[in-house]
């Protein structure tokens, strides 16, 4: 966190927002009319008379209400056009769907994994086991970063093999989360969590890069932020309905069945799209 803060300080300054920039008030300057009366015109007959008209200092502002309405309308139109342009690509929509659902599940797993550790210890009535939660978290981050870096170097046509890749990855994520539900050995649960983190980070890297290839550069922040917003909404719904017990009341181990179901749904969805692609005469479009 300290390194991230220092790094952020040295990032280039953003002068204005793409969508919410403050527009200066348009001012119109009116020129005053001057009347010049020349006495004894014969004296200036062969001379050039230079007359400067001083601008009227009175500023005429456009109605402020109209400016606000125009700015709001322009903002809405810009957002609508950018959303329409970005999500008109079915390939982008498919990857964004995985992104939002998978991230929503990841936020839950990340937040409640330590609760599962404590739950397992209580069930085992083990008071002597030393928790290595921090080490497991560090290894998850490190191995996930290494796997994400490694997969970024793979030169595959992700448009062709992406559906199978996300199907297999989602199946692995669902399996290891399901193992966390029934396993009561903390060493195994640590291993399952590390595998899950590695698989998730690897798939997320491909999803983000493939989406970015097909977006207009000015839409990166909008689409990436919107996907994250949907993920947070999914996370919030699970917290309200499952964690707080408004929909169903289950223990922490059973909660991981919900997370397993999320990735199982993703696996089924991408398996279905891969089957459809096999029977569809569809040209392969790859963006470099």
C-alpha cells in the first residue's frame, strides 16, 4: 500500500474529466457604438483619421439554466453513445459478463476466507494449530501475479480458444471452492485458495486485455469501471441476502456453495457459447 501511494503521487496530473469537465461560461462582449463629430472638416480633408472604439466592458452571459441543460444533455448523449459502441460487440459483452460475475465472487471469497479458516478450526476443536493466513494471502498474490504475467506472453488467438479457456478456468475455480466446503484440513484449504487466486487472476488478465483491444481508448475507464460496479452490486446482493440472512440463513462453509454456483454458471455459459461457435459459420476476428 505504501509503494502504491508513492507511485500514485508521481503519476501525471489529470486536468479534467472526460465526461464531467467544467466548461467555462461563454461570454459575449458587445462593442459600444461611438459617434464622432468632426468640426472644421476641411482641416482633415487630406489626413487619415484613426478612430479606436473601446469595447464595452458589459459582459452578456448566456442564460445559466440553458448551459446546465445543454451540458447535462451532452453528458447523457456521450455516455449513451460510448456504452452503445462498447457493448454492441457480443464478444465484449460475453467477457464483461464473466468479468462482473467472477469479480463479484472473488470479492466474497477474499473477504470471507479467513472466516472459513476460523470455522474449520472450531469444528476440529484444534486450539494448537498455527494459522498461516498471511502467508497464504501473500503466496496467492505472488503466484497470481506470476501466472497473469506468464499468460500475457502466450500468443494465442483468444477469440477462438477463449470460450474453452474460460470454461476450463471456471470449472477449476468451482471445484476448488467446492472442496473448501467439505474439506476440514486447513493445509488443503490454503492450497485450494492459492489455486483459486491463481486461476482467477489468470482469467481476469485475459478478459481485461481482450476487452481493451476492442474498446475505444476513451472508453477504458467507463467500461472497466462499470464492470467493477456490477461486480460490487453482485457482492452487495450476496451480503444482504446470504451473509445477513435476508434471503437464506446458512453457515460460512455453505456460503462457499454460493460462490461455487457462480463459477459453475460461468462454466456452463462459456461451454454453451463454445458449442454454438462450433456449429456457427462465424469469421474469426482478432484484434492485435
